[in-house]
C-alpha cells in the first residue's frame, strides 16, 4: 500500500533569501520586496521556475533578496538579458526589476523594444524620480525645476512619463501602484503575473534620503482620497473622500476634466473604465493626469491580448524542424564554403559544401 504525499504550499518565508537586506532604513523598496515575496507563493508555481533579473540601481539589489534564480546584469540591459532567457526557456517566470534611471535613461531602447515585442516578462519599474544609488542626481522622471546635486539651479529637462512610454510602445498590460498601498500593490502584481506577454508595472516608490515625500499627497491619510483615482474595470471614474468627484470627457475639447457630482451631473456622465479597450487613446490621456489639477490614477490602464514574442519564436523553430529535421551542428558549421588555416599559414579550402 502506498501513501500519497503532497508538497506543502509555499510561503513568503520560502522566497526570503539568507542575504541581509541593505537598503536605507525607511526605503520604499522594503515594501515592494514584502509584496513580491507575499505574492509569489500565492501563484502556485514551483520556486525553481522563478527568475528575477535586474540592472543597476538601488532597486537592482532585488535578486539577492529573493530565494529564486536571478541575474544582476548591467546598466539598462535587464530587459535584453531577460528576453534571451524567456525566449530560450519560455517555461520560466521571468520578472525584471528596474528603476526610473536604469530603465528610461541608458536602458530606454531595450525597454521600449521589449514592450514592443510583447515578450512574456513582468517588468516592475520602481519610480522614485531621483538617482538614489549615486546620491541624488535628477533622473528621467524628475519634475522640471527639480534642484539636485546635478541641477543646482533646477532641472530644465521635461520628464518622461513611464506609462505613456509603455503605452506608446504598444504594451499589452500597463499598470501603476504605490509602494505603501500593500493590498493594491499585491492585487496589481497578481494581475501582472496572470498576463501572457509583457506586463509593465510602474510602482511609485519613496526615496526618503534623496527625494523624500515625492508622492506624499497620495500616501498621507489627510490627502490621499482627494489625490488618488482608483481605476476599476467596469466602474465610473469617481474619487474623493465623499466619492463626489469624477473624470469625464469634455465633448467640446475631447480632453479629460474633473467634475463635481450633483447639480445635474451624475456617474452616468463619467468615463466608465474599460481596461480591455483595443485603442489605448483614453489610457494614454489618463496617464497624463497629474496633481494638483487632477488626481493621480493607479490600477490597470490596459490589459489586452496579443501573442507573446517567445511563442512566435518557438513556432518558427518548430515549423523548420518539422520541415527539415533537427539537423546537426557539424552540418551547419561545414555547410557552404569553409577554410582551414594550416600551421604554416597556408589556407586549405574544405567543407561539405565546397564540392571537395
């Protein structure tokens, strides 16, 4: 008689490595790490199938603190390395951890083409609007006028909008959350994990040393209800402590505007959020909303289906194998014209394709 055994379910502790977590005390990265370590065991995927890939920056310490496989790559190239891994091993769950500087400065080209291709990666972009690792220079997402060590008179660069970049590159899944909104962040990570293709998640993250309070209006209890717009699929865009404000499309300007509910304005006049809309135009408009004129939207901006890049690669390889067989490396190397350089420096023409 045999007794069936079951594998105990994974827990958060299973994804905690033995490495000392070395971020500044109070850094928002701790909250993001906690959320990821809590979500991974809930996905029902064996631990050995997870890989965390990072570039350079404070956020890129992440693989050391995850008890999974991981790569700490070079500046801005995490999406490229992760693409190679996912294409060769599509069975793996590949997560990319990057920052606003790593992803949108030196890594910008790699990021947009990974998104364009719809590689089956989950990309978490930690956005603190500053270069933290190198001690407080302005980053591609720092606001205009930002005074830092590298811009003592204020930045004159117009900042990148990470969500707009992702949507413009054709992302099939785009979302935003906040480091300290733990429940919302976990729900967003679950949604990203379930998506087939590139899932891009911007996470507002506080750098309490070099850019403290960058998102305080959203995170402080006194102000967050008036400054945060939660995107909920199938529901009108309503916000405010009393749920008395909303977002609608101005029929005259075709732009978004804030309206006060009441006096003839009801929820039926607001935009009903549809994250599955094929055209990303309204999602793009929402990505532009900024304080103080508008609330900051968080949640899923877009979730549509399109074949993942690695599926197309595998299909092409399989089609050629079915047509031509698996072949051999020797046949490939010695096909066509091949030359051998002798010890005396003379050249011998040889190879199966040479006719000799």
